[in-house]
């Protein structure tokens, strides 16, 4: 199988941290990238790539950008907990524009979903990809909605999707929670390569985490892509011992700080969902 897609790849959120990693690594691998973001690209645009400033709320701009693309790596939008109205535009309307573009082009969508779509599951529970959505805020809710939108476009229009439920994608893990949730930049790049190049993927979820022994997560669709993580947070365990927060809500749930934001239950955790 060739290592270079036969059509250009649209990368949204190119000016963000993960978009920047993908723009650099995939360009270096010889891919033809169309980069876009609402803010300027912070570095020189890599060879073989073009950059267009666009707002995900602008459906016409997104349709134009996606013309002729075979895959959309959708890393754009609000990437942390924000007020509902802010999340609504980029993450809900914006995602609709991405799916309409994918439908028109017959393109595959690789969607940067998040662990915050399931963040209210307890850390003691090991989850498979078919677990219930339990969003831990408006941001996580938009990611759950995004996965559902992708499913709808798969069943109704045959648009393929890979939803990467990204854990904590940073240069290195920085607390005990991330010993479970960390995804290395290199594992992310390799995952996006496989999600783009795999012959047929249908529609499925991948847990976006490296090979962490303490992972909260189990089964997913990785076999269909031929991807397995190569890095691990395990070697950081010694230096991170004690790197925990003092908030019992943050420590109880997989989403960490996010479930604890604006938490206002007075009577302790709820009973499990029926
Ligand atoms: C995310 O989805 C965020 O984009 C990132 O900033 C981290 O908060 C990460 O999740 C995490 O849960 O560690």
C-alpha cells in the first residue's frame, strides 16, 4: 500500500498544537495538505502544503477547501471547556459543514473527538468503545454529538468516519491521570496516517491513547486500521507519583478537571445510569 494518499488531505485546526504536529509530520512524509484554521498559521507553511484562513461557521468556505480532498482530518473547533454559545458555532455548526463537504466529495472524516465525551465514567471502570456517552461539559457534549453526526452520515450517506477519542495528547504526561490517558505525538501521527490510508474503515471509534498499562480503555476499532500505539506513559510513573489534584470529583472521574468545573451537586455522586 502506498504511504501517500492519492488525493489532497484537508487538515482543520492546523494552527493548534495537534494540527501543528500533523502539518509538520505529514508534510515531511510528502503528503499534499490543505491547512486551515480561524487564526494564522504560526510557522512557515510546510513544503507541499497551502494555508487558508477560514471560520468553520462558513459553510461555503469549507466546501471550497474540501474540493478534491479524499480525507478531512478535522482537528478544528473549540478544544477545551467553554460556554455553550461558544462551543455551538465551531463544534456543532462547523462539524455539520465538515460532514456536508465530506458527503459532496465522497471523503472520509477523521474526527478529533475527546475523552470528555465519556468523562463522567469512573476511573475504576475499564471502558470499551461502545460504552455510554457521559459528557463532562459542553465541550465533551459537542464531541459526543459530533460522533453521532458521523454515525448518521455513515448510515444515511455512506460517509466513512474514524472518531479518535483523544485522551491527553501532549509532549509528555504531567500528572497521574495522564499515566492512563496520555497519547504521544508520534502515536497520534501514526494513527492519522493509518486512518487515512486504510482501504476501508466504515465508521468506528479509536481510543486515542498510547500503550499505557493503566489505561482506562479497552476494545475499539483499531484492527480495521492496522494501528497499534508504540509509545507508553509507563516510564513516567515514578516521577509523577503524587501528581494528583486535591479535588475529589476530578480524581474520581476519567475526565479529570473537566467534570469538576462548575460542579454543583450537593449530595455526592449519582447512582449509576440504569
Ligand atoms: C482534551 O480534549 C483537551 O483538548 C485537552 O486540552 C486536554 O484537556 C485533554 O482533553 C485531557 O483530557 O487531558
